[in-house]
C-alpha cells in the first residue's frame, strides 16, 4: 500500500518502453549537433538531462556542506520525480558541485529545538527522499567526490552503484551513534544490503566513518578512482548499465529491493512517531546542542 504522494519502485509500472538506445552518434546524422541538454535548477540542486543519451546529471549545490535540510530534501524528491516522469531519462548520476564534500547528511538544526509539527514534516521528507531514490526505476550512480557522513552516506547507499574519489581524506559512513542518535531501521537495512550484517553491525555501533580506501575494502563503495577521472568513470558505468534491456534490470531491482521498501511503507507513521519521541528527549536534545557547539568552535 503506497501512501499518497509516494510511488516507490514496487508500486510503479516498469518503463518497458524505454528501449535501450544506441550511442548518441547513431541517433543523428554526421555534422549535426547533439540534442541539447534539458536543465532545471533549484536553490540547492542543479539537474541537466542529456536527452540523446538518456542520462541526467544531478549536482548538489547547497553551501557550505550540502546539508539535508527540509528545503533540500523537498527539492531532491521533486527533481527525482521530474526525471522519473520524463520518458527520455533512463539514468541519473548524483554528485556534488562543492569541493571536498558530497553531503554532510541530515541538517542537525532541523532536529533541535523545533516543534512536533516541524519534526513530523522533516522526517516525512527524509522518508520521501529515500523511498524515491531507493525505489527509482532509473539507473542511479553516486559519484562521491567528497566526504559523506550519515544521511549523505544513505544517499550513496541508495544508489545502484557507488564510485568514490581516491582521496584518504574523504570518508563515508553512518556515524549517527557519534551524535548520540540511532540510525532508523531502513538506514540499517540499506546498509546491511550493501556490506553485509557483521560489517554493518560493527560500523553502526561504533558510528564509524570509513576513509575512502577502507570503504572500498568493506564494499561500501564499488570503485575508487582518481578525483579527476570520477565523472568519466561514472559515465562509463552508466553506459554499461544502460546497455541492458530496461525491463529486465528494473524487474530485478524490484525483486531485490521490494521487501525493504515495503517495510518502511507499512510502518511509515510509526517510524515518524518513533523519530519524534526519540528526538524530543531532553538527553538527545542536549547531545545535539553539544554537537552544534563543537561545530561552531571548529569553524571559529
């Protein structure tokens, strides 16, 4: 059962009519320019769709660290929906327009000192983002060009393939435990499905952030490449995935992800209540305030 406004992959009709396309050079006569890119840009996310290849580029552009606040999450979901509904789009590469950071994760200020109504709206937006990304019919490739803790890691984990810049200063992981908070069950399920139960259990309990080489060794990311080769590699991986018939890939993806998606859909309201109850505890609010104070001191 899909709630209003949410259409995870398990509830969508596969886009069987999105037949595999030949290379752009075969689509137009020699000497003519390729089809123009269709682009749309919001305050925090820029999207460009190359209709000749069927591939969109989504860049996070919310300084200083691409925090996932309510506005960002809303734009993210709307952008995914636009691409999903565009029959010309078969895949999306997700990356950051900012140096050294992919996304810093959920914006802590959205979880500290706010009303119950705000917590409800914010957490529903987090759920919506994940349902749309994890359940997308499109091929999704994360080109992780900077650090990606917590919610930023979840975005990468939700994609079909993860390529990370080969820089030991960049790290990735679900480090919620360091903040005194607990990753929800669907964060955990997504993590387990990528790295396995034992690695996920240890990493979640310790709130580990894994440097890029370690993340690759654990299977958290699929490939490491030099930073200057990241987008080239992402395009090559995308072409490899799009070479397959869409319907076969999409049905396989549904089969692999349906149980995890259905679990959140079935318990969505309960999950929101749990988030509000947990976040509203004075001990948690105190931990979040202390964390924000540490960030302020680090900046100064």
